[in-house]
C-alpha cells in the first residue's frame, strides 16, 4: 500500500488538541498502548486482503492409479469426457513434470504416471470444490505425484517415488506460497498378500512421519482415502489399517461403495468427482482455522487463515478506536 494512502488513513484519525492540562506521562501509557494498536491495524484494514504475488495454496497428490485417475478409461483408452466439476479454472494450477506451473486440466497425471492411460482422478474436483468455498481465498496449486500399481513399500524414504515427491513438493513453493496438505489414495496393491496387508499401518505411519520431517512440517495435514477396491483378497485388512491410522492431523475419507469401472478396481469418473468433493469438504472441516504451512524459505510458519484475519483485525481496531475516542488528548 502506498505510503501516501497510509498517511491519509492516519491523519483522518488524529488531530491533536492543545491542552495545558494534559495528564502526566505514566497516566497516558494505556492510551499510548491502544493508540499504537490502532495504528498497527489501520494498514491491514486499508489494503485489500489477498495472497502475495506468486502465492499458492499447494496440495501434493500422491498414491497409485485411483489417485492418478482412471475414470473414463476403458480398454486403455480415455473417453475424453471431462465432468463440469473437473473443468479448468483460472485459480487452479498444476506443477508439470518439468517443474513448471501451468493451468491445471485433466488428466492431471498425464506426464507423471506416463506409462499408463490416465483419465479422471479426484484432484480437479477437489481443487474446484476448494476454490468455490466462500471461506477460501487465493489460488490452488496441485502437485501430481501418483504412480499406478505401486505398493506402500515403494513409497518408503530413500526410494525413487519418495525422493521425487519431496523434490516436487519443495520445488512447488520455491516461487512463493505454502504447502497446505497431502492428499493420498493408495493401498490396492497391498491387498494381494497377507504380510503386506498386515504391515500396511506401520509402513503408512512411518511414511507420514518421514515426510513431515523431511519437509520440515511436523503438522502437515494428510487427507487419505480408505479403499473402495483392491487387487487381492485382503482389501478389508488394508482398509482397517487405513481407518486405524493413529497420528494427529490425519483424516480419512472412506471410498467404500463408490461405483467402479468394469475392471472392478478403478473408480468411475462420477465416483472420482464425488470423492474429490468429499476430500475437499473433509479438509475444509478440519484444517482451515489456524493452518501451519511450509514457507518458500523452507521454514515452518504458523499463519492464521484469511478468514481469521478478517475477523480479528477489525475487532482489535474497533476496540482500540473506542478507547482512543473515549478520552481527550
């Protein structure tokens, strides 16, 4: 905000009265305190509430094929139909395989899960639901990382998938913005054999702890999906492991019962839309009031949401001005 505009805000508030009977300095200290409080509030009230240039609310999308998206894919061909809830928006961006930001559009994972045919996933419906909410301000940046057919062991720290995820997450905030959460849908490949299903909970919890540590973000919000299907007979064991994750800041959205494609493994496009909306609703319900984010400098910031600032700043300013105008200078 230009200094001249700030000055006009200040001048309109204060016109000193010359008085020979001013109280001594100690008696004026409470007045000075509230005066300074009001001064600190005015620039915020006078300027438009918005994210800084280049600022994005970043969400990492990871997991396997149902996160990458197979909605509308039949016999390895995508029908090209994009539901209205998945249409591009001027407020939704995608970090492509070249680590460049571009307007997001389906299929989100086309250049990430490049050895498979990609279709509709939950990512665009999730992002569109987020930006359509009245409480949400600013752009959404999606970071696709999902790769079809991968099990939880392949996402362990030190592996290629894990390294790529961390690299892409760090790159996503280099030009501004902050990481807002991980959206995770994986586990179908861990339903094939019982040992994998039995060990899923411990491996998933370690994955979350490792990722939070390596991103310097100990409270990273995680929205995970409980399976709707699987590649083997141990679907329910993996589902129970997912529903039983015992870490703070982890919310599970259940996909059980959502319609599947003819392969009985992948969600239909309509199911992906419903899932994406449910994921956004869960995030908005649990994580929008006081949200820690990883800054572009790699340090942990604790930011109030725009809604919180809009509530508290006017309140403090009104309180301060009330004290100021109730006394004589």
